[in-house]
């Protein structure tokens, strides 16, 4: 079937915007086609350094004829309302149809040519494309991320008559800026287009560009006994900067290996977009780098490598200067500068924040098995590197450089490690600190952030979270989870809130919300998370274990049937609660029928088993004890009439159901479990 091909050719599109731009292009096209109603088979979108491309397969030549129905006023509506509806619908009164007291205008619409629909869609895409930042150029008013030069816009091998002010629309495109032929090429469908691009030194698909970069890079490194240091984020960026990737392995001065490896890698990555390489089987960096050129050169990239090496040397000389100068000033001495740095207008200076973290780390350390004095010392030095030259040049190295400087000036390894790791984890892929002193300082840093900003009314709202408090809360949760810490979130929040008197309850509720999100992201059912949270526990390790056991239990026949029994009992008890107070009943009369006595005995036997298992945090055993209630509960509902005429008998039977509910509620709030 006919195919639509659209290329938007412009100046260089920032690499960081390309992936989202491709998604937006496909989304807008899908929405526009759905509104116009022509059917299609598939939509594909591509993004590169100088072009966005859309391909829609399986479109008809002409939109299908259709019947449009428009709802109008009710029968008997004022004449003015009727007249207005007839004008807007452009139909005579006799064309109206009445159904259920309402008028409808029925109109038969002949299908429009698809090329006409695509022309309007193209014009709309260009006009309303959601670039994060856009610009105008020349004397025009059109906005695009960079100057938009031309549109290749064809359907069924014919040019689509779209009109974009100041932009050429046709069936022509261009290849590589330097390596391609100096003249445009013509393409009338996607296969022709992709083949022509390849012939003009452009790789359209970003995944293909990544594959070429990695395969060539690994081959270059392997030939010299080296291996590439993986950097997925840099790979994404570089693949968006080149159209014809040509990796080149260059050399750097071995003297720079005296610098911390994080400094070398950050300088390479941030300033030059180079990959680091290392010796095979070793974590030690090698005196080489790998860059990705956008052209193939006759000398194999030797001239490019030499030029890039000179630029890198200049950058690393700056880094060496910072490294040497920073170590001349003890971290403790740098604290004085923090007194003049405002952390937040309502929260004081960075130095005051350091004092809060120091006190909090000292209090948390014994709880997590750390030394209070070492934790306090590490917390005191944790922010000192913010005044260093290296962190001023590379802010992403804060904490890391502090750890190096602390070790260099003779601080204990636990202190240096805690200074280095106190920001961790900074994202889902980052490791959490595991050494007790590091854990104490990392928790103190994040808890102070949370409590402080909640205290001044700056809690996250909707998608707005300018102080990354959600990340801080998830960091606390991950530290506790992944270290298996048996700590109370409430106790930690109260410690952090000691000097503020107020936000701890709100912070605890925020933690609960974040934990629910984290558990749901791990595949836990939202209703089971809610059912366990309703118990009011704040021990994260215990909560997770309880949810895991509950998940396994409810997947069994015993669990599913007992849940049904719980809900039936809850409905009966809820209905009875609306009536007058029940008589107290006579427990001695629990004898007939046998199923009633059996449930009574099962509850009596199960209660200590459940309590013992829960006290030992053996949640699987607790679920096993609940499973033993399944058969007597089923038999009770099958053989026993709960609403007996004798009020004492009825009260006893309701009391049995209440006991079933109570025992099950020790494990979770089953009223919140769906099913």
C-alpha cells in the first residue's frame, strides 16, 4: 500500500533532544491521522544530527467515505438555539433526525484524498512541534530547534503539496555535510531514501550508529591490548552528534595518569566527548582515549587524533593544577568559606547545613552500626570540597574529590569513604553506600534535605520537585533496603526533625508514598502494598518481606479462597454494624452445627501460631497458619446460617466471623486487597 515519507532537514539538532523529538514526531503523526481517520499499518520515526524522519506505511490513497453525526438541541428547544445549530452544522431543518427527544444532524462525507490530509498534517507538525527550546531565523516567524532548510515530503511517490513559510518542500534531500556529494539527491519512498543516505555517508538509524561505534571501538582497542570503558550515556550523545561515525584511538601523555581516574574520565567526557580506555582485565586507565569523528580521513584519523590529544592535554593540565593546589588547603580550613555560601534563604548557609548533618550523622551512626565520632567527622568534611578548584571546574565530582582530599590529608579510611559516598545513590543505576559510617552520613545528608525543605513548605507538588526530594527519599529507601537495615523510618525522621518541630509526620507520609512507588516499580501489586502499609509498620525490610509472603500466599488456592471468605465475612459484619447493638451471646453454646465448632477450634489453634510466626517475622509461616483456616471458613459458610433466629447464636456466629477478620488483619488489611 502507499507510503508517506517526511524528512525535516535542518542545522544540527542537539543530541540530547533527538530521542524525544523522534517520539514526539511519531506521536503527533499518530494523533493527527487518528483525527483525520485514514487507516495505516505502521509509523516509524528517526532522528539524527541534521534530520527528523517520519515513515507511515499502509495508507489508503483516499480516505474512506464516512457518516458524521452531530448532536443538537433537545426537541422543543428555543428557536434561536435551533437556528444556531443548523448554521453551525450547515444542514437544513428537514435533514435532522430525532432520537430520544434530541435532534441529530447526519451528514455523509466523501473521503478526502490522503495527500491532502498529509499536507495539512505536515503543516501542523511543523507549526506545533514541542521543542524544549526553539528559535527563529532570518526575517521569518517559523520556530524550529535550529534553522529548518527543507522538507522531503512524498506520498505514493508523489510530492505532497504542503506549504511551510520560507522552507522548500519537495522530494530532495542532502547527505553528509562534508563527505556527501555537493548536490541534493531525489527520493520517492523510504527504501530509496535510506539507500541514498547511505550512499551519501549518512547512517539514519541511531541504533545502527551506536553499533558501528561500539564495534569499531572494540576492534581498535583490542588491536592494542586495550578495552573500552563502557559509558552508555556518552554513547547516546556521540551517536546523536555524528552522521557517519568513525572511531579513532588516540594517545595521551602518561603523566596524567597520576590524576584520579574520575578526573581524567570527567575531563574527557565533559569537555571533549571522548571515551576512556583501560588495560585489559584491569581497572587502571591506559594513556589513550577514543574519540568519534564524523568523517573518514585518508590518514586513518592520525591528524585528528594528534589534534585531539593536544586539546586533551591542555584540559588535563588545568585539572592537574587544581589537583595540586587543592591539596595545599586542608578540608577543615575550607569550611570557613561555607559560612558565606547561602544554602537556601530560609535555611541558612551551607556551614549551618553541615552542622545539622554532623549532629544527625552522630545520632544515626549507632543505629546502623557505625562509629559516632567517625560519622560526625566525615559529615563535617563532606561538603568542604565544594570550595575546591576541581569541583568548581567539575561539579559532578563533588564528594568524589572530597574523598581523595580526605585520604590525602590522613583521615581514616572510613571517613574518606563516607565523604566520597555521602551523595549516593544519585540515581537508580548508582550503587548505595554499604560501610556503616558511609551509610550514616548518606542518610543524614538526605534526611536533612527532606526535613528542612518540608519545614519551610517546599514539599514536591505534582511534577514539580526543584530540590530533588523524591530522589532523596528513594535514596534513603534504597540504602535501608539494600543494606538490610532494621531501622524505624519514624525514628529517623524524628531525629532529623529534632530542631525543627513539625515536619516529621509529613516526611514520614512522603516516605510511605515513595516506598509504594518503589515497590510497584519492582512489580509488586499496588493493592498488596496498600494492604501491608495499612498496618502502620515503618520497618522497610519487614514491610517488603510481608508483601513478598502475601504475594505468594494469594497466588495459592488457599489464599484466594480465604480472601473470598474474608470479604464475605466483612460484608456480613458491615451490614450488621448498621443495625442495633448485638446481644453479648453465650460462648458456651458454640457447639452446633459441627462446622461452627470446627471454626471456633481452628481459630483457637491458629491464633498462637500466627502470633508466634509474626513475632519471629516468619511471614511465610504466618501465611501457612492462615491457610489452615481456609477449610473451616469454607465449611462454615456452606453449612452454617449466620443470621440465626436465636440472638445469642447469631451473636456467637458473628463473633466468630469477627475473629476471622481480626486474625487475618494481623497479617494485612485484606479489605484493601482486590479480588
